[in-house]
C-alpha cells in the first residue's frame, strides 16, 4: 500500500468518527432546543405537557442515592486491593475477576437480575430502592477501577515517608494517599454518574416507568433517559423527545467535562 | 492499643466491601440461572435454542429463540464490519498522526461518544437513519442494516479507546528503528507499530463485540423487531436483548420464564466473550 493511500484512509476514518459525533450533537440540539419551552419544563407532568421536570428530579434522586451507596463500597474495595492485599493473594484474584465480569455484563441483564432479585424476591416492587440497588452493582466496577488506578498512581515514597514519621496504615491512607488520589477517584465517580444518567435497560424493570415523582423509596418513577425512551417509543411526542435529548446531552457534557478536568488534575498531582 | 483495634476493624470493613462485588456476581449468576434454566430444561434445550418459531400467544405456545440468536449475531457482525476498520484507523490517527494540540480535544470527544446515552443514539437513528433507509430500501426503514450502521457508530469509542492506548504503549524504539531503516512514517505505523499492538487491538474488537451484542435500547427503536430469521440485510430483525425488553412488560408464567431464559443465553454469550478477553489480556501481560 502506498503511503498516500494509508494516510488518506486514516484521515478519512478520523473524519468520519468525529463528524458523526458532531452531527449527532448538532442534530439533537437543532431539533430539541426550540421545544425546550415552559410547557415541557412545568412542575407537574400531564399527558398534555409531557413535562420532564418530575423525571429530572427522579434522576437526581436515583443518582444521589446510588452514589451515596456505591462510592464508599467502591473506594474501600480499591483501598483493599491496592493498599492491603499482598501480591499473588488468591482473594485478590477472585475479586478482580468478579469486578471484571461485572463490568462486562450488559445493562439488560442487570435489569433482569434486579427484577428477579430486588423487585420480586425481596418484594420491593418497581421502586426507587430496586432501581438504586441495581444501579449500585452496575457502577461498582467503574468506581473500583478508577480508585485502583488513582491509588496506584500515587508515588510509594509518599507512603514510606508517612510510615517513617510513625503514622499508621489507616492514617497514611486517609491523610496522605487519599488527598493525592482524590481527583482520580472523583473522576471515576463522575463517570459512574454519566452511566446512571444515561441508563435505561437496567432501570426499566426495576425503577419502573411511572410518570409521577416517586413518593418514597418504595414507589416507582422514571429517570430522564427512561422518559425519553417512553416518549420515543410511543412516537407521538417527537418534539418532547428531542427536548429531553437536549437536556440529557447537556448533562453528559457537564459530567464529561468535569471528569476530564479532574483526571488532568490527578496527572499533575502525582508527578 | 485502641489505634490497633481501629486499624484491624477498618481493614475488615475494606475486605467486606471488596467481597460485595464477589457476592453480587454470585447472586446474579444464581438468580439468572435459577430463573431461566428450569424453563429451558422443561421446554427442551434444543427446541429452545434452535426452534425458529417464537409465538408466545399461540396455543400451544412456541418459544424458539433461533431467530433472536441469529439476529444478535448478524447485527453484531455488521457492526464489526462497519465500526472496527473506522475505529482502528481513527485510533491510528490519534496515536500517530494527530498533533498534540488537536489530541487534547479529540480524546475528550471520544469519551463523550462513549457517554452519550443509548437512548439518544437510538432516537437519533430513528429520526434520521430510518427515514433515509425507508427511501433507499422501501418498507419501514427499520431493519438489520439500520441497526448495523448505528451499532457500528456506537462501538467506535470502545474500539478507539483501547486500540489507541495499546498503540501508544508500543516502545518508541520500534518506531525509530524502522524509520532509521528508511521506512516511511505510514509504512512504519502499518507494518511495525500495528503488529506490535495486535493483542490490544484484538481486545478492543472483543470489547466492541460485547458492547454490540448487549446493546438494547438503541436497537429496539430501529430494528423492526420481527421474531423471524431475517432473509436479507433489509429485513427487520429482533435480537436477544430486544426480545426481553419488548415483551417483559406484559409477560407472565411460561412466557416470562422464556424471556428470562433468553437473558441467560445472552449472559452466557457475554461470559464467553469476556472469558476470551481475559485470556488474551493475561497472555499479553505474561509476554
């Protein structure tokens, strides 16, 4: 193959990839922004206005509760794997295999499991509790992986200096290692947020799709992404779907921007 | 003394947290298999896997998922044919051709592509690709080709991310050595760097396969969802994932169990794909 041909193909592929991204974003924005009006942003959902506000609030509820549970578990797992476990430990191998497998399971299987276990077996019904617990398991591997990477990026001389000054292991982790690793861990938590915000398949049969604001932990609701699915599946509220898409993409843009910013900060801090 | 107790206690807390992942995967396996396998045995595994009729509301009902298994495989293959070459070449661009200033923008762009929710991709395809396909091939425009194109785009960030990092981890001496022998930049990248990054690139394809086969909400909107073996690339298609999502809302009894069993088949597919992925990764870290 001639060099020119190779170069041409490489440039063409990159152009295709990035134009498709820009095109998708522009298409959703161009069609959605004009419909982001007071109707769709009104406080209560009615069949007339198809308001996204209740779903927006539900999204925040599910997101907040999931992170509240998943973050400590994920970060503690990272502590164990990086700071405590000895090399070649059998338990570590099993835990790694478990998290790798969890990371590979598709959303719909999480959804089925959540339905079988939380909704039916534990009797939660379609509820915030079932949706949140399913999401917790789903995002755990993301948080664990980024915690591990952030902790491993911290220079060992910092730990040794802390031990040398007489600090215990726990103190070293919380006062010396954690502050340096924090941006990396946060960037993982934020990535997990992105996954929860965009999730549909895992929540459809756990959280349910009720259009109202959930009245408690054991009541059903729908997140923005689910709201968009229901609207686009019905096919009669195309404009409202576009508008919901705009809000979802804005969410994702903010989340990704934050995550990129924080991982750059980690790279600077560990140098 | 007190400090030591706290140390020991917290180490226990960390270990228990870590074991929660193991507990989760065990629970998932138990509940999925217990929910689906009894039905498979009762209905007959061969009839279930290789039956080509899915008509849950007939009497007697038939639950053959061959159309969905083939549907998933066809759609995934199509996505690979479309997405993998573009993805790998884009990774080559990012690792070897792109100025660092541009890379600072493109890297987050790839991450953004990975983060756009499935439902947004699906809705985009429903509004744009489906009408184009309708003009082009007739019918509803919701068909296998539409799904392949969309999934081809959706696996791009997966393929690009892992391929790029494996291209970048090839020792720089390979590059300088080849250039010193008089090879052009392009030839060096294609003949030296890419072969050296082979196992990482293959891993990226396997991850892409996993993503495509597990995708649900984007496909359900645009694939037509007919539970019959597709006769051509422009026939409608139903995949394993969409079979579950479409009918779970109203399924009961045997029908519901058949859908869970569909999930089990999908789960086994993913476990196999993931097993291959881990095997390659392990081989790579040993080499």
